[in-house]
C-alpha cells in the first residue's frame, strides 16, 4: 500500500472543502469531483500502485473525510455561502446538528465515491499497462 499516493490525493478533499466554504462549488461541484476522480485514477495508474482499486477507494474516503472536516470546522461560513445546503440542513431533525451531520455523512459519501474512483483506477491501470 502506497500511503504517499493516498495522502497526496486527500488534499483534493481539503481543496474542495475550502472552495465550498466560499460557495465556489455550488453549481459545478459534481463536475469537479468527476474531474478529480479521473485525475486520481490516472495518478494511481501512473504510479503503478499494486492494488489500484484499494488505492482509489482509500484515497476517496480520505478526500471525503478531509472535505467534511473543513466544512464542519467552518460550518457557519459553509452554511452562509451555500444556500442549497442550508435548505437541506433545515430538513435534518434537530437531534443531529448540521456540523455533526457533515462529519457523519462525509466518510459515507467518500466510500461511495471511492467505489467509482477505484473502478476508474483499475481501468486506467489496465490502459496504461497496455502501452
């Protein structure tokens, strides 16, 4: 397991979390995450990680954790600059504060995203090995 690859790719989670604090990702977030998935898969394949799927999965979980940590740490700023998310937080039961909801849901979303990144990494690894 190459932890350097995983931790390097985790910085995308910090970058996306920081961008979301300013509302920069409100409209284009899905496209940015797709671009990151392709780049992460290419990076994993280019570095010849021995288990590309696992590297993709763990990298995406790390991205999700880092993203949610940034958003939870600056929750008031995140909520103020993301009206769509603010509406969604109003629908969450009061028993779970929004800040903790982000901390709970971030790794779960990262795990789901990790399945996609892992599959992309496997495909990219096979494509680069054929060259």
